[in-house]
C-alpha cells in the first residue's frame, strides 16, 4: 500500500493539539504542514513558559500511551484503553498556527475579468473558499478536481478538534493575583483566536498545580474566579492536576482527560458533518473565486461535488469511529464515481484527473473494505472487492486503455497486497495463526481455518463460492505473486522502440505510448522493462509461504517454496535456490501421497541446483530418487548412479575423502526395495530358522546397473544384525539378463564386533539390474529364546568418489509376503500363510526331563505334617547335569518353609532378592543323570492352620553334555488344597446342680469369707450359688478320609464380665473312628458360681473345642511323621493333630427366678404302667422374699399325684422342689408305646403377677407347644 498517499489509506482519529509540554510533532504532521498552501492562518501564541521536568515528561508519555498512537492500521480499539476510541495527539510549543479557513483572493488582472464587469474587479465582491477547494485558483485540484490528499492531512494533522493548553499553576500569595490575571488573558486570547479563525476547534486547559488544595485552600476560590472570567466549562474544559501524584494516578488522570474529551471530539466532527450535509443539500454548484482561464476544462460537475461531500461525510464519520455510517457515505461516493454518468464517463483517460479519480476510487474501496472488516463482515468485504474489481475492469475496457497491459497486473498485484495487509491488520479471529491467538495455550491443538466463515447476514444453507469468503493473508500474497509474474511477462513483451527513454524517442512514439500503456501508479515502459520483478515475486512468495506454514498448510507452502526456488534459478542464483529447495525436498508430503509430478519437479530442480553448486551429497541424493521409475524419464539425462558426480569431481585433486550420503526410506523415494521374511512363525533354540532377503529394483529400464557393496538387516530381540557383502562377481557372470532371477544360498558366520555386538555375516552377488530381483536365502541359528523381528535394512554403495547408505524400515505387506522357490522351470513364488512374516518366535529348546509327584494326595488338612515325594526322570538321549529349585507358596504368595528328607541328593538353601524383598528357596543339586535314570527326593512341611491353597513349584535346569552353554528348563507345579476336616456346634440344656444353696441366715458370713480374697478363689469354690448347664458338642467330619478321634476337650477362650466356672466332661472320651459326614456328640457340664449375690450383670463365655485326631489308615501320598524312626518303617504311625474349633459364645443371663422341670422313672413301677416322677425346682437367686402360686392342670392323658393348687414362699437365695407322680392313662392302638405327656404346671409370682416359664431339665423336652415327657423310652425300658 506504499503506492497510495498515506492520508488516503490511514485510519482517521480525532486530532488533539497539546500545547505547553514541549514540541513533539510527528513526521506526518510536519510533512502535512509544509504541503499545505501558505496563507494568513490564525496563530495561537502564549507568553507562558513551557512546563518541563520529569513530571511533565511522564504526563506527556501517559497521554500519548492513553491516546493509542501505537495503534493498528485497521483502527481497531485496544481493549486495554478503557473504551477509548483512539486519538491523534500532537505536542507543540507555545505557538501554533492553524491553516487558513479561506484562501487569499487572487490578484486582479484584465485577462481574468469580463470587459463590461465592474463588480468583479473589486476584491471584496469575490467569493472566497477553502485553499483546498476546487473553487480556489490556488488549489491543486482547481477547477475540476474532486479531492486531494492534502484535505485529509489538514484535518488529521493540522486542524485539531480540541486545542489543549498545559500551564503551571503556581501558589505564591504575593503573585497569585498577577498570575491569575495573566492566565485569564491567555485563555481568553486563545479562545478569541480560535473563534476568529473560522474553525470549530474547542479549547481546554490543564493546570498542573504546585500545591494541593489542602496545602493552599485559596486554590478553590482562584479556580472559581478563572472559570467565571473565561467562561470555561469545569466538566469538559478545565482540568486540575495536583502535585505529588504517582505514576498510576498520573496514568489514570490521563485516561480520564481523554475520556472527557472524547465526546467533545465527537461533537466537533458531527458539526463538520452537518456543515457538509447542508452544503450538499443546497443542490447548486458554488461559484468559483475566479472563473477558469480560457482553453481549460470547466468546473467540477454536480456528480463530482456530490462525491466530494459524501467522501467528506465518510471521513468525519470515521473520525467519530462510526464505521457503519462511514461505509455508507463511502459507498455512495464510489457509486457516484463509477456510475453511468459518473466522473469516469466524463473524463478522458489521458487526463490527469483520470488518475486522480482512480486514486480516489481506490481509497474509497479500501476504506469500504475496512469498514466491513471493522464490523466483522468478512464475506461482504470480499464480495465488495470482487464487484469493485469487475467495475474497474469494465471502466478501463470501455473508457481507459484496457486490462491487457502490465498496468492492470500492477493494479491487481497492488490490490492483492492491500487485501493481505488489511486482513492481517483487521485481526480476524478465525484467520489468526494458531501460535498468535490471544488467550490460547500453545500446547493445545487448535482448529486451523483457511478462510473466515460467512457472517450471519447470509442464510446458513446458502452455498457461496470459495472465492467469496475471506481467506488468510497468504492467499492474497500468492495472488500478488501471480499478478507480478504476469506483469513480468507483459513487460518482457514491450517492443524495443518503447524501451528507450522519451528524450531519445520521436514525439510520435512517445504520444503512441501514452495511448497504449497505462501509467497509473506504475513505471513507464522504458522503466518497467528494467524493474526487478523476480525480487518482488520472491519476497511476496516468502511472506505467503510463512502464512501458509503458520496455519498448517504445508503442501501449498511447499509449492510456493518451489516457485520461489525457480525464481532464483531463473536468475542463476543456484546456492540461494538450493537453500530454499532442500527443506522442501526433505519434508514434502507429495512422496507419501503419490503426487509424483510435483515431487519430480522438486527433485529435478534440486538436482540442477546441486550440480550448479557442486554439492556432491545432494547430487547423489537427487540422482538416487530420479532412478525410480515412478518419475518421468528425461531422454537427455544419463541414469548412472556411479557417474552422477563426474562433472563435479572432474577438477578435484583426489586428496579429499569421499563424502558419504545417508538417506532414510521415510524421507526419499527409492528405486531399491528390501523385504525380509521368515519361513516359519516359530522356531527353537539351536535349530536353523530359514529366511529370505529380497532386494528388488524399480529403476528405469535404460539405467545402468547398480552394485551394492553390502546389505545389513537389523533385528529387535535376540540377534542384533546380519550383514551380506558383495563378493565381486560381475552381472554378466552371475546372471544372464535383467529378466532372470535365481535364489542365492548364503552361509552365515558369527562375528563379534569391538562393541560386543553379535553380527552374522555372509557374501553374495549384489549387482542389481533394472527391474530385477535378488533373492538371498540363509539359515539363522538362534542361541537364545526371544521374539525376533526384522525392523530395518541398510543398503550400502561404495563408489569411486562417494559413499551411500540407504536405510529403510522393513514393513510386512501383501507384496512382501512371498517365498521364492527355485526349480527346474525357474523361480516361482508362493504366499506365506503367516500373520507377520517379518517376525519369528524363538522358543527354548523343548525339555525332555520329566517331573512327577508319585505320592500326591487329593486332600490335605490343616495343621498336619505333609511328606511329598518328587521324582525326576531323564528322558534325554545323553547325560545331563541337573539342578532343581523348590518353593512352596500359599494363596497370598507367601513362602512356606520345608525340609528335605528321605533323599541322598545334595541340597542347599539360597537367598534371592526380588523387588527389594529377600526370598529363600531350596536348590537341590541332583548332579549327573544318565539317560532314563530316575532320581527321587522328598520334602516335608506343616500345613497352615487355616484353609488355603498351596502351590508346589519345581524348576529344573539342566545342561546336556553335548551343549554345555545352552540351559534347558523344565517347570512343573502342583496345587494342594488344604481344608478343615472337622466342623462343630453345640446345644445347651439346663441342669440342677446337686449342691445346696447357701443358707440365707448365714449369708453374710459366707459373703465376707468369699469377698476377703476374690482373686485367689479356685474354680471349685464351694460357697456361692452354683448353676449348671449341659453342653452337647457335636463334631462332624468334612474330610474325605476316615479319621480317628483321640480326644475332645471343651475350653473357654475368653470371658466378658468374668464369673467363676468349671467345665467337666460327662463321660471319659475314647478313640473312635469318624467316617466322612458322620457326627459324634460329646457332653460337658458347665458349672457357674455366683460369688456376689448382688451381681446383676450377665456374663459371656467364648467357647472352643480342641479335637485331637489322626488319619485312620496310612496314605501312599502323605505321611505324617512322628520321628525319624517312625518315618523309616514301612508302616508309619500317623501323628495326632490338634484342631481348635471355635464355637458360638455362651451367654449367662442375669440371675432371675426360674422353674426347672426334670423327669425320672419312679421306683419299681411295671413296664406296662410306668410312673414318672416330675420335679419342679423353683429358684429365687434374688434378695427378695417371693410368694408363688402353683396350679397343676388336669389332663385326660395322664393321672398325677401331688398338690393341685398351693402357694410357695421362698426366702432370698433359696430354692424349693415340688414333685408330682404321673402315669399315662391312654395307650396307642399297637399297645407298645405311650403318647408324650404334656403336664402344665402354672407358677405365678403373687406380688408381681408374672407367670414363670418352665425350663426343661433332664428327661424333659420342649417344642413350640411347651414342655413334654416322652414315654417311648419308658415303655421300652
């Protein structure tokens, strides 16, 4: 945009002139002042001294920063400036001259006045206009020009909206009156000058005080007097800055001043807009100051005046930052220029006014586009540009010199640059490069857009052409480069007679040029031919490429870089072209995507530049790629890789080392392809694995053979690499022609390099003819088990003047999954039925050592000693040195200790660290074992006390005498289930303890005796209240084998609220056999004594059962060893095992009155008429006197003898037994058994009215209906 006047394209901001802080007028303002027509302008001059010092400099800096002078060209408001729209701030001294409002009257001459006119000759009768008006003779656009850039410079840099004076407000009581009067005179003088100048500039003043109002209270009165005397508005025209303000306060004060002056500036430019609108509304052309001279063009037409006023209205709206209104005025002005009766239709193309109108039209179009972008109407901006371009093309084709000239290409290139710069300056968010977007993390993946989406003005479903959407600046720069290239083509077609300067050409030729060529903002033909168009193209292409790269469009950026390199090659700057091409050649995506034509252009250009720059490495690299048949063949080029650098090395002395070229298959397109396949997917250590390496060529048919010095295959896994060298045979002696192939069998030998790398090497004929395949078949013997994969192949060439290493990854694919077989009919191929032929799994050598557990049992029980035999059988065909490792783990992975017994082999314990935890394991040294030899050893250990699963793991490692370096492993494990062989529960029944209760009348003596030393009382203490229960423990076998029960004991593990208790077995237990699922019952008597009769809290006993058992008969798999003598006998005695079984807690309730019923056979009653003695024992363990009423209900089933109804009185801590004799009176039909009798004795506490529940005792049972006595046993007895 440098070709346009700066004032035409620069965004307009309100002008504020700052007087009194020093003269800091910008360069643009100075130039504008010098270019304006001279005249008697109004001068504002003051005798007050300038405000200087550090504080004044800081205040000026803050005002400049707040005004936003460092703003973008697009004029977007900076969000950090508190809503300010921006200002053009100019700092001047105490003297400032405004441009004249009216032009000076022209001098009177007879030629300028009609003969009969007397009034015009008088100077006062002339109509004076602005010095820049088309009506003033001194104006550069007089008499028919529309607009001049000087008019915009006048309003932007010379005529301020506000004139601000900055003065020092001193506080000296002796001079305050004098200073105030001088200040009032200066203010009134400045206001009068502005009023007489004819401009509408506002006036404001800033008083920088030396004291605060607190230090000098009279300041307020002085300010009020100044306001009244000068008529200044205290809100918008008078500002007071106190002293000792910080930088933050000073910056805030500067912002507040500009915020106050902003509406004042808007009002100023709104007044100018109204003035221009009124002049346009008159509808008549104003009379000029002097009529045009004879023979010149006429005055400006009405359409020109309309366009001028619309342009002014747009500029003033832009000063107010009302871009929408500005765009409407600009559009109306442009339509007036380009209309059917516009300026272009009435102006000749050879006239200077034609170029002025074009310049104004371009300025209007640029400002309209900027208004669209200001309002985020990107698509409307592009559509307007397309419409404007077509309109200008139409005008030039109809009225101008056409669009087939280089001037049109210059205009198109310039406008492409304008669109690029305007788009970049407008900061469209959707088109911003990802790295430059504000507030976005650079590490976050961002969406890149190549064009801005259409605004909401367009319907969502409307399909717009892509060129109607605003693209990023790189696209417009690319268009600029294209038009510049077209400009160069047209410039080269300029005839020789038009290339000479005008002074050296005939006048007719010069006149002919003016009719043929368009000179609008471009050189004339004799200068255009000498312009360095290539430099401009390269510069623009570089900028465009950077824009495309910033948005991730690397393909098109590579294309632009290729074009830039061709521009360097055009002027034979090959080193610079090579510098541009090398990054493109290394990173272009056209190889992988199959865009061979574009890739060929890059490679061929690289080859030419490398040859011209004598770069051997790049020459060899480019020649390597050019050999590939996917690229087109050039007949003039010799495809011989070995001689590709002969022209470069022709002048070399041969003392330098040959350069080595390194190429990667991922980055180049190669004519050599390598595949590597295994014949099988699995193999074993020590056995040969058959492989084939296939090297194929896709070079051009007429290319020379290529001799490979070696090929190296790299593996991941066990083997590091394999290398096959060329053995030196020629192509004619090894193979007949390029169409024949055969399988070469290669023998590999092992080599150890200096870095301890293991390499297999061999040799073969590696001369590769065009379109031929080299098949190398070689067996590989692996010494370690691993997953092996061929990952990379490296092809090496050692030429006379260079070396080359081409490395490519080995990838499995359909074309590489073939296996070649040589037969009498030649070489055929078959498809390998493998998922991945490039990989093989090498397993360890299959072991033939057998491990067995000959005496393992199906069930083991907790706590028992386990003896396990382990047998090793050598099924190898030769001797083996055997070592075994034994470890026993439980379900949690914890190791159990074990001992080696009954074995003659050596054993040693070792410790191994695993993840910081030291674990011990048994290592058994078996030693030499002959073929088919058996070796047995046994281990013993104690099973855990909780049910679990055990894992016995045996790891046998042995070495064969024929291969002592290769270990062979055999692992075996057995799972042992350890379970609980017994289950137990119990039932409780109430018993009457036979001991008498203590006497109530001697109770205190007994209590004193007991409480004297409670802690030393034995469980058998006779004093106290004894209560008894019968515990029936039932033991059930859950084992799968028969068990022998040696002894069973009931015990208490813990007591809560302890009580004195004793546990006694009812019967002496003897050894008994317990078959699976069988149940045995063991009875125990529990006696609890209450020492303190006042104790009322319940007690709890946690009961357990100790069962001593052993297996009923010996098992071949498990021996329970008592000692070494027992273990050596043929019939070993099983060692007893003690198993503790926990029972549910037994709760002893609080002592309360209770009734216990017991039954026994009475006397010698006959069997056919049994008599049962029922005893009801009523206990009173409390300290209360209780009275009970008893009543026996009669029944038809039995007869009873005893009290039917009676009362019973019980003293505290006493019991009483009431007996009844009952005899059944009803028999069953069979006459053998009697029915169960249900006696119902009701016992009720007389005082509390509570019925006591009868508790069944010995000989009495109970169900849901109550207690009953079963006579079945009595009848049988």
